C-alpha cells in the first residue's frame, strides 16, 4: 500500500469512526423503548451486541492476516535492499487499519440505517 493510499484509508476510517457518538445517540432511544415494552431483549439491542462481537472478531482476524503477510515478506524485502515493514512500523500501521476497518463499516452502515426516516 502506498503512502497516499494509507493516508486516504486512514482518513476514511477516521471519518467512519467519528460517526460513533451519533450512532449511539440515535440507537439509545430505540433500545430504551425496547426495554420498556417487553422484558425480553429487543432486536436492536441484540443486533448492537452481536455486531460488536462480530466486528471485533473480524478485526482481530484481519490484523493477524496483515501481520502474517508482513512477516512473510520480511526476507524478500530484506534481500531486495528495502526496509522490512516489520522493522519500519508500517506493518503495525497496516494491521491497525485492517483491525479497525470492520468497525468502521458497521458504524457507517448503522448511521445510514438509523438516519433514514421511519416508515
């Protein structure tokens, strides 16, 4: 990934994660009405919990795959005379972006879903 692509993906990721407070403020009233209407867990509450667990699992897997890819390219980079990503810190930056990407996608999708007018 080039430096420009890294900056762009970082900016997109930051923009997605900046929607978190807005999504939480849109979601809390829905969750509150679910708890008042029935003693059972509502659909919005269940979705909120399960999507966070799924995003966490996807993020951990994506970070590990990214680090594994950096590990596998260590010797080819070293033999080519380039600074290996594992030593320069680029591998950690890429794995961090990979780990946060699933959360950013879910936040953006929730914002779009929750900001639509109720039918």
